[in-house]
C-alpha cells in the first residue's frame, strides 16, 4: 500500500470542515483523502488517471456514503470534473504529483528497473502508448533530449545512442533489458544509485506527459477555489517543483493568491525514517485571495 507523505501538513493546510468540499486531484490509494475525511471534511472529490487506484479507493471508501466521489480522470481535467459534479468552487485542493509506490512495485506496470516486467510505464494503461512502443520509433536526438531534460542525466546522448543501437538488433520490451542497456552505456562502478535511475525517471515523465500543462493545472486549481480556499501541491523532483513555484509566484504577484510557503515544506526526520519516499517531497501551499 502506498504511504502518503506530509499528511499532517496537508490537513493543517486545508483545514477541512464539515460544510466544505475538497479535491484530492491525485487520489492514488486514498491516503490524503482518508486524512481529510478523518479531520472532518464534508465531501472529498478524488481524481486519478490510474483506474486501478480508483478501483482500490472505491473499496476503501465504500462505507463513506456520499462523502467521497471518485472520478477516473487526469488532474488536468479538474475544471471538467468539477463542472460535471456541479461544484463551481471548492474549499481546498491537494495534488500529490508523481508516481505511487504500488505503480513502482507492480512489475506488470513496467515502471521500475528493480522488477522485470513489460516496458509500459503508463499511469493510465487505457490511454496513450506504452514506453516499448515509443522507444521503437523515437529518433536518437529526441531521445537524448528527453533523457537529459527530464532526467538531468549527463550521459543522455550516450544512452540514447545505445538504445537506438540495441533496438536495431531486437525490440526493447522489458524493463530489465532497458536497464541493462543503460547501465552498460553509463559504464564504470556504481554503489548507492543505480545508473538506470535518472533515465527511467525521464522516460516515465515523457511517457505520461507529467510536466505538460502542470502550470495550467495550478492556475485552474486556484481559479476553482472559493475565497480563502487553499491549494497544496507536493512535488518529488526539481522540474515539477520549479513549475509550481513559478506559477504560484506569478499568481501571487497578480494578487490572485497569497503564497504561504516562501520555501517548500519538507518532511521531518521521523517521517523519513518510516517512509524514505518522503525525503524528496516538497510541499507548497497557496491561499486564494477573497
């Protein structure tokens, strides 16, 4: 089960009340939604692009009656979902960006180099192309740019060249095959961090278009808040966090929101000890002006 990060901080930020409506824009397996409900939220609308996550939450919250509404949708579809639910504005929104632990841990989802499985990586298996298909026809220059930009991998060109060479001999269809190609391309000894880490991150972001429209989502989320409502976003790598930071700063300068976190909130040592994933979490909070 996915362990949500910064739960106490999210609850403190959104201050859920019995008359309020809140959105968990990346509901995952329901950790933040459960915390909001326990803290007294009147209604939580949970969205996720992963149908398995929505199915799990339907089971988890089956006894919550009409206090939880679950929708299979990408977080960037927020405006449409709220219109469909007859909620022109809400009192708080949380978005926990990035991949979830169950996605990483299930070999069949094809996210991790630690588990051999089909090379898929789609957060929504019902949409888009799996990574194996994308790698079959992407040109070397584009691939190198993807690996460098989204993975900040300095060996991007070398890795892209190795992938293109390998696919000319046989299709790359499993995570273990791709990881081996990347490790050989990087070369040299390694200890703490697997050489495939940055490339797998980059290809996951590329496959799922994770950064596309993130700035528009933040803007839409703020527009969907009632006066005094709050948006809380959790980012796990610098590219996501940078987009959120700059978008909120622009909205603050325009007088639309008041940014409450001049610096992002990090997880404490106790949380990191029990949930290492929290180490890279960065929480930013903004309040809609009245």
